[in-house]
C-alpha cells in the first residue's frame, strides 16, 4: 500500500493525516497538542511561538497516526506541508532558530510596512507586489533588524513556518515563490523576488533560501529526522503551501471564479483570479496561488478576518458554564430568532483588521437589554456577527471581479454551526458546499500531485465528498438584511 503524509501547522495545533494513495481516502488523522499551543504575548499586539514546540508536536502526531494506521515509514511515499501564513522564522548558519517566531496575528510591524508603502509608492507596490507590505513577513523582519540588531546580524536565512518544518525534515533551507508572495516578497511583474522591497529595508536577497517549486521534490527526509519521526530517510517532500492556498487546494479550488472559505481562529475567504489585480486600499491580499506560473497566472485573493472563531471560543470560556460544548452552544442559540432580537456583536477583537485598513477596532456588543437578552442571544449574535464580517469583506472581493455564487468549505470549525453557515448563505445569496476535508488531508493529496502519483488535480480529488449544501432561506431574508444593516451602521461609526 502507498500512503501520503500531510502536515498542517496551525497556531493552535499541528495536525497530520495519512491518505491512501490508491483510494484517496484518509486512513488516519490526529492533532497535537490536545490543548491549544501557547501564543506568547509579551506586549499588546504581539504574538510569538517557539518553533521547537511545532517540531515536538509534529513528532507526536506523526507517531500517533502511523500507529493508528498500523503502517511503517516504508509505506509513506511523499510528504506535503501546509502552514500558518505570514510568520517569521530566523535561523543562523547552523540552521538553528534565533528567536521565537513572530506569527501571523502579531501587529507590531505595521508601521514598517506602511512606511515602505508610502516611500516606495502605493502605485508601485500595488502594481508589483499586489499588496501593501503591511504587517507581513518582511515588515516583521524589519522590526527585528531595528529592535534586535544582534539577532539580525547572526541570521543566515529568514523563512516562513512551513519552510522551517521542511528544513527540520530535510536539514536544508528552501522556500517557494508562493511562500515569498505570502510575505509580500514577490514581484508579479518580473516573477522574481521583489528587489525594490528588499533594498528599501536594507536586506540582501542572499537571506532568501533556495527557491523550489510548490509541487515537486523539494528535499528528502534526512537520517536525523527519520529517527525522530519513525520515517524513512529519503522520503520526498513534494508539496508546500500556506494554510489558505492549501485550503483552497484541498477543496479543489484552482480555477477562475472558484471560492474557498475557512472559519477557524481567523476567518478567510479565498478566490482565484487570472489578473494580477489589487484593491486600491489594500484591504484584501493577493498571493501566488499554488498553481500560479509566469505563463499562467493564478492569483489567490484572500480576505482575512482576524476575529472569527476566537470570538466563539471567548464566549464559550467566559460566558457559558464550564464544560459547555460547542454543540451545546449551537443548541442554545437555535432557540433565538434570526437577528438576535436586536443584539449585534462586532467580532473584531484579535488585532488589526486588514479589511478595515489595518485599524485595530475592538470587539463590541451593541443593543443589549439586560432584562431580555441571555447567553443564548450572545451566542447567536456572535455567529451572525462573524457571518456579517465575511459579507462585509466579500463585497471588496466582488468589486475586484470575484463573484461568490458558490462557497466551498471544509465541514469543520464554525461551519459546524448551523446559524453561522445559514446566516452566511442568507446574506451573500451564495450556496455553501461543505466537504469532508481539511488542511492536512489537502496537503497529503498535494504531495501526491507533486510526487507524480496523481497526474492531475482532478485525479487527486476524485474521492472528495460533498457532505451537504446550505442554500439561502428566503423567509429569513428580511430579518438577516435588517441585522446586517445594524452591523454596517456600527462599522461605519468605528472604522
């Protein structure tokens, strides 16, 4: 039997799946740690993780799924990696991490990116980079250069979290063009590293690891990693992508007009465009999609909402009784009518929001009546508010030419909430298709494409199964529109 191993490095856990290469079915899946990984926040707006923690959890999850599946390392023919985007890892000459990773939701680097945007020129950045340098990886590195010069001086390479995992597996540093674009380090006019931005920050392009294809042999597992993980030395890593491009791949979203969504700690809508277009206010981001080439441009347009399921988790931990499950929360909220009887929650409480032009608008509750509203109202209003934040951002994408008649998503996280997914269908008018997949399964199938085991993406995703379709409810249209009107009025006052 041939198996494909997929890793998904998130900010909460490291998930892994084994996919039977012949049937395409997931044989085993697990995640570690069982409690969320620590995010260190020494100051407001900061968010860091220890890369060694990622590796330790990756070791545990690898051995767990191999034991569950009853296989050995010889049975694994290729490895794919999905990872949290926009993070910064710095390594020295010996490829040791120099500091904790500054991860995606850390907002300290905003002034550095905004300075580059103004100085290089907004038009120049949007034409070549498709984005403002904003709070992305190179801006984070600029913060380190100024504030921790001794660590910057010892740096050999900078990389993304997925590059770090690949390096630990292979003992060699490399990255991808899609990865560089995620850090706003790729020039879409020249299809090469964005020299103008590296020059602006005073970075030599020698700090960029070797650039390898997104699909194809990127390296082989070395003896040290094989011994730690129970794998076989020589097993190829054949695919790597950030979590959102990979989520789109896992849903077979590769072509123009197709849209994928996730609603985990942060929420994302990701659509595919053929043109290297940008939003004039840089409220959404455009990256090289996994199948992007110089000859056939495939641009992933990404809307990110930082405050989504983290709001749901906050309510669970703060408002509901101890040991209340998410399923029980959904049941409570189901008894409240559409619109939450006038209660509105703005979910933006997890750092600066790109679609609000990098404003750090706090989460807030509006219209609460102490004599009427209950925790059930709060739950429903939270799920509705998150759906409304998706709609608010999707209108920006629509203006760029990406229409959303159908949204594909994995049957996970907030898409398990009937209220969230129904509200999203109602307010967007789109059908929502939910599938039996996740990032680690997508990474495994991507590895099969990169290894040539699958000749086409359609072959790789032939076993992708649609669980259900959620369509708009006409009878809820008026109430949903009225609630969304309250939401946008409040946004207009705070944004």
